[in-house]
């Protein structure tokens, strides 16, 4: 049985980093709509920020969006290349 990370957000002062999950993905997509760069941001969300899992069911791609004082500020991704080989991670684009 694989243990999954259970956090939904990390907060430091006014900045909150929210984890994108299957449960909130379409709500996150809606929050990125209506901005001048929405087309680009939405394509990044759809292509890169949905959770992805390896053969053992471990999450290897994590998407996040950031808010400052509750206002959308952008997003980023974190990828795990290997859970077994020295826990290699990749940090992706910010949009």
C-alpha cells in the first residue's frame, strides 16, 4: 500500500501554495480564466499540472497554484523522477 501526501496547502505569511488535486482541478481551471494570459495559463494547467502517478501508485507530478492574500498569483509544478534513487525531483515552469 502506498502512502500519499495528504496536505492541501502550505502557508507562509500572506503567500499560500495550494496543491492541485483531481478533486479541485476544474475549480482551479475556472479560477485561472478571465485574465489576459488565460489561454497560456490554462494550457499549462491542462498539460502539466494534473496529478500523475507511477506504476506503484505514487504521485510523481504535483501541480500548485499560489495566492497572495487570497488573490491568484501564479502556479508551478514539481516532478519526482524517482522515489527510489535518491529521491530526485524536478521543478517545472511557473506561469
